[in-house]
């Protein structure tokens, strides 16, 4: 497989799906069943906050990289963090707002602040349904249908990495999960989607489910098998702001943990990709 068309990339990634699922669980723990008060200290979500105030949070869910709060009266708060969105929370009385707080939620027990999201909006039930419809299956959801994703993949000449990063094909997968799952499957990132066999897709999907589930539980992304852990190989543990032990992600020039080949780096669709030219040869 040739990689000559892969060049530099500069686009960063948004938080991957496991982070949003962890946030949904955290917010449910903090607020479900409580009447909340909402404010927008920044002012950009003032109208929406006024509509939320005094309502009860019935439940939360994550779908891919989208977070949904479902309130009484069929009112849904939709948040997409994008590159810069962040949540902070704590018990008791909230501190004075610092910075550009788009949304503050408070109850008798806890507070929650949201800064810098790409989307913070209220949706009606039809709009929630439309959001779900435009997303591919989420490996972390029990209702996911992997055949729906493969129907798109199996017809496409687009490189497999680009398809897996397309949220309308698979929801919640970002650069780390995609590059690592492709390495573990021995598949080059530029393999045309239509060349992926049904059996190959079943194995790849199952691995995404396993890796992302583990990340929800651990709060970080670990993808190396036991035989390649630092303590087994006698190598130094990975030091990186993303945490976790990985095979190729952000390891360009370093030796592959499996074969020793230098990990390659390039770009596809404006994103950095990482792969082992030996382990992922085709």
C-alpha cells in the first residue's frame, strides 16, 4: 500500500466518545431527579438557561461525541464540546464565575459549569431524532447497529481511516481509537473501505467496542495487549498528556512495540495519522 499522498496535518481532535459517555454518567449522578437552576454568566445562552431553570433533569445520554440532558417537558440540552469545550463541577455552592461560562447548572447539592463548547442549545424531540439519524452507530451504545456502518464502508473507495473518523459512519471514534484499532487489526489507514471484508469489519467493530468500553471504565485510552506492556517489555512507560499505553498514536519515529519498525506519521483529510508500515502492510 502506498502512502505517498500523505502529508503534514494540523487539525486537532475533539474529545473521543468515551469521554462524553463518562460525562453523561457523571452528570446523571450529580443532577438526575433534581430541580436545577440554570444561568449563562457569559450571556450567550441566557434564553436557553431561562427555559431550563426550575425544571427536573430526567436523564442523560451520550451519542458519539454529543451529550444530551433530557429534562421534564420534553426539553433536551445538547452539548458538543468541540476542541475547546470543558466542564467543571463541584459540591455545594458554586464559586464566582471565572472566564467565559456559557452555562451554569446548580441544584441543592451540586454545581456544573460549561465553557467553550461548539454547541450548547435546546432541542425539541424531532430535533433530537434528527441528530441521532445523522450519526452512525456508537460502539458504546447497546442500540448500535454495526451493519449500518458497514453498508457505507463496503461501498466506498474512501480510505478506511477517513471513514472511521466520519461521525456519520461511526459515532464517537476519534484519532486515537481509529489509529490504534487499525494497528491492532493489521490494516493500513489508506485501505479503501470497499476492500474491508465482512469478517474484517466484525473483528474491527468488536475491538472498537472493547477498547472504548475499557476507556470509559479507566478514564484513559489503553490499547496495548498484555505482552507489550512496559513492565513486560522492560521499556519506559509512555509519558503523554493523553495518557495510556498505545502502539502508534503520537509515536512517530519510535520503534513499533511489535516489530521494531519506526512508526510512520502522515496526514489524511487534514488529520495526523500514525501507522507501522510493517505490521500494517497490505
